[in-house]
C-alpha cells in the first residue's frame, strides 16, 4: 500500500497521500501544487519564481508523507477511583 502511494504521488502529488489514508494532508498538498501550477502558467517568468518552488515543495512533501507511517499513540487509562 505504501509503495503504491509513493508511485501515485510521483505522478499526482497529494493523491497518493489520500491513497494511504492521509486524506486531509493529501488535499492540502494537491491544492498547494495546483496553486503553484497556476502561478507558473498564468504569469510567465515572475510566477515561476514562486510557483516552481511551491510545486517542488508539495511534490517532495507528498512523497515523504506517503513513505512515512504515523507514530503509534500509546494511551494509558488511569482509574482515579482505585486506592
């Protein structure tokens, strides 16, 4: 599942993160990548200075997100009624 998420993120940033169960993060990655693409296409030259780093950052972030597992959370229930 993780390998498939990484491969999908290489081609469509954010979609692979959604594929591995990190839907909120994947949507944000896709939006940032899309905003960078719009900047690249709408303003030739100046938009590339901002748009290209946004796209590359979202792309790398998406791949790393799909490759890493969240740390397990340990919960200890303490009963305060016991003496």
